[in-house]
């Protein structure tokens, strides 16, 4: 059964006819062969495209929409090749279960690492081109004319010699029966008419009207609600709880153990579940990590800065000899704290389990990973499970590699067979049980010759590996190469400079605080370490920071181009407003080239004001320039919040920050003016959502130095006295 939903968030109600029936949240679910019907009488042209009789085009997108505009951007690419009427385009999610049954026809469901468009542009464009070809062939057969005499534009096929036309809806059924060609030719981006244009997002209206459904809004017939609490100490377990103490409270249905470390209350409403959980007597076995603190972790990482054990990420020349022979050496130690994703919508999932079927409704960045987690928790084959994706109220990496909330929801539902149960974490639970941006320290040593040229640099990173915790199989001979994002010799995260003698290595130190992929991942701190230290070296050499960087970038033309663009736009070399000072940063991250220049002031009391940030991005191809601008602006909110306030401290083996009163984010009044330069050079596909986070913080930090003469090397800034040195 397929149900199309078009009602308000708060009144959203959707049901199924029987256990095991298919369910769609505002989408058509394609089952069976290629010609499976998306709605009565409407077959799919191919897996990517469904065309209804009224010429409505439904484009299926596997990647998740979490505010970044992926659905619109990918739909533009499909529509470009399809040659359809953009005014009649809609999008929908296929499910990972359907994809599995159809040999993963929709490719990867993973949405992270700025891969939404750059990782799927080829096959979605091919899907659009194949559908266009089939539609033209169907029209040509109906007319009894050669395909070569027919063209398509705006969802209309025209027979050029006679001027006859057919709409896509007229021939969609016939097109669905044809055998697709083995190959299709894709458009040159220079010929794009829809892609590359700043089209309005397809999901804006639903968000403005409140029709957009998030996981916290979901309602199912007969649904119960669950609140959960896990041991707040990392590595701790649940020792005991007294269910009888709350079992007679209004609405309470059951108190259940969830795994080894958590207890949940199931009730008619979530508030009933939450208040009962607050009153539940619980005893924890806090485990081996009760003595872990921020201080003990910092001490461990500091030891790694000079330790002999280290994995090499980038190496050239003889650093030791270069530093020994340098006319001047500069040394600095930086430190970056743990940070929380703190998504607007806390973790949640709704599950219904029976002995032969398990269904989950959840906001997820990776439907396939959510399906795997569902099957494992359900004790069922994946073919007997399904996940229905819901738009995310924030992801930022937390809902990608981690589906602990899905496993918990299924574990609870297994104890109440046949009943849908919605699990919603409290904000406190969300903050205490995150997958935190890892903490690291970096020791930087640079050598300058008597002309002020950089002759050698050693960067030692000490700190946590995400892969060692999350995907140990991805380690290469024990090394986590993700640690070196923005610092590698080549590839999507290559260093932006040519340094004749270079060593960048990593002393792995893994505290018991669980790390995770946090928007921008390791390039966030690496860009601070590198760009702020490059600035230190420039000033030690008595040189202009822009000129100093340019001297190291002759072999990095795209990085140099974005740096020059921001310098020209901001007026580098000309006086800023009174009391305003500038700072630069440049980085290569997620296959894109980015740079920023910040203008700041710091008053006599140490009050920082970020006035303006000019940012340049070269993503290769720009599918929707307006969305890129929005992503850049949003990334600065994220990156500056981290710089100003983002810090999770550990005491007694647990995170101390439990809500936004102790973990604040940037306020509207503190947001600077952002001027975005989108400068696609073509020839490659770069990411957008994460790269510019990396340059926000170092640009501001370098501007702070220009304003105060004070170098800040430990973060966040809320802990730092910024009064002039």
C-alpha cells in the first residue's frame, strides 16, 4: 500500500492496512521490476523517474535532505538531462529495502562528507538521460518516425518535420515498456539550462507552511512513546531499576531494559514517559572510566606531542636538517576540544516489530546503515525489514555512521510486539551520549632562512582517531588517514602549500570518549593549526601574510585563485575601517578549494566583534549557486559557534554540558555579514557543505592577532581574554 501525505506537521497521521504493508511518507514506493507502478496506472520510466499523466515528474533521490539542498540539486541534474518542465518536478525517497531488493539500483544512500552531489552526479544524470531517450523513442514509435527527427524540451516531444507534439505524460506508459539503451551521452555543463542556475529549493514551501514532517512529529495508529536514559559515564552499565515505583503512574505501559546500559519507560504520551523516567530509581555501574577528566586527557595528548610513536601523513625532504640549519625557528602548541553535534532535533526513531517483520521510521543520513542496524537489532534478515526515511532536523554527521537510536527503538519495540513505539531522546540524553568531535593537540615547528623563506615545517598531531573507534577496518596499517584531512600530499584533502622539507605525523591517543564525524571532520582543527601557524611564520619573517602564502602556492593554482579572490574583494593592502583588522585563511577540503578573509574588532574590554567575512569557493561545478551561498553562510554559523563557544568538558568520566545553557551557539546578533564568491573552474566535482567551515575560524583568529597582537592557541574563545597583549 502506498499513501501520499499532504497535511500539517502537527496533525500528521499515517497508517497501514496490515503489518508488513509498505508505507510511504509523501513518496511513491517502487516495488518489483523496472516497470513497477508508483501509483495506480503510472509506471516508472526507470528507477529515477516517474511521470504521471498530467506531466508531473517525480524524481527519486536516495541521498538524505537535511537542510543542505541535496534533493533540489540532484533533481536539477536529473531534470537537466530529462529535459522536463521544472515547474512540475517533485522529489521522493526510495527506501533502502527496495534498493536492496533491486540490486542497489539507486546507489549509495549515505549523505555525508559533502558527497551528496559529487558522489552521485554521474548516475543520476544518466538516469535522467535514459528516461529522456525512452520517452522520445516511445513518441517516435507512436508516430512511426525515426527518433532522430524528434527533440524534447520542457516535457514536450516534438517531431521537427511536422511540428507534431506529445507531452511526457502521454507516452510514459509506453516508454516504461521499452528496453533502455546501454549508453547515453550526457550534456556538457556549458550547455546546462536548469543545472547551474540559482533555482528555488523544492522543499521551501513545506517548511514555511509547517507541512514538513520530522521524526519528532510522526504519529502512527496505536503508537506508544518511549523516553530513555543510559548510563552517563562512558563505558558504564545499568545495574538495577525499580519499575514498580513508576508503573502505576498515568499512561505508563512498561519499564524496559535496553541493552546493557539503558532503561526506557513506554507510555501513552512522551511526556508521561519522560516524567516517569525522571522519577524512576536507577542504579548505575559506572565502570572503569570514572576517573577520566579533561585534564587527564589533555595530559595524555601532551605526552604524544614529543613521543616516538607516530604515523606519517605527509613527508618531503629532510625536516630535521632543515630546522637545524634554519636562521630562525618558530614553535607553537595548539589544542582543540571535544564538541557536540547538538542537532536541533534530538535523536529519535519509531519502530514496529513482529516475529517476521520490522519497520522503522527515522531521520537518517544513511538509509542503508539504518536498515542494517534495524535488521541486527530486530534479529531478522534485512529482506524482512524496512526503513522509511524522514527529513532530518539536523544531521552534521551524528545521524550518518551512528544509529544507536535506531537500535534502541527496535530493542524497545521487540518487547512490545506489533505496537509501534516512538523513541525520542531528551536534549540532555542527546548531549550526554553523542559521537563527539575528537580532541587533538598539535605541536608546530617551522624554520625560516635569512631571507624569511620557509625552509622546513614539522607538524605533530596528538589525539583521537575517529576510524579507530567507528571503522577500524578502514585503518591503513594502523594509521587513520582521516586525521590528515587538509594536510595530505594529494587528493580531496591536499595541503595548499609546497614546503621543501615537511613532516606531518600523528601520535594516536584514544580516550574513552566516543568520537564521531562532525561537520567538517578533522579539517576543522587542522586548518586552524596550519593557517594560524602560517600566519605566525609570516609575522616572524616580517612579511605580509598574503604575500607569504602566495610564495608557497605556485604549484597550487586553484587554492591561489580563491585566496586572491577574497583578498581582492576585501581590499587587502588598503586600510580597513577604524579599529577593524583582517585575517586570511585558505584550505583544500572535500575536493573543493576555499578561502576566507575576516574583518574583526576587539575593544578595550576584550569584546570581539566579527564584522564581515568574505569567502571564495571553487567546487569545480556549481549545480545551484544560491544553495552554495546558503551552505557557506550556514557553515560559518557552525564554524564560528565552535570557535566562540563549542567545548565539551569531561569530569568523572562523563560530559559536563547537558543543554544549551552550558553549550551555547552563535546568536543572530553576533553573526557577521558574509559575502560569498562562487567561482567554479570546472573539470571536477567538489563538495560544498563542509569545506568553508575550515576557513572561518582561522581567518577570525588571524584577524584577532592583527587587532590585539595576541595569539590564541586553545579554544573556544569564551575561555580566552582577548584584551590586547
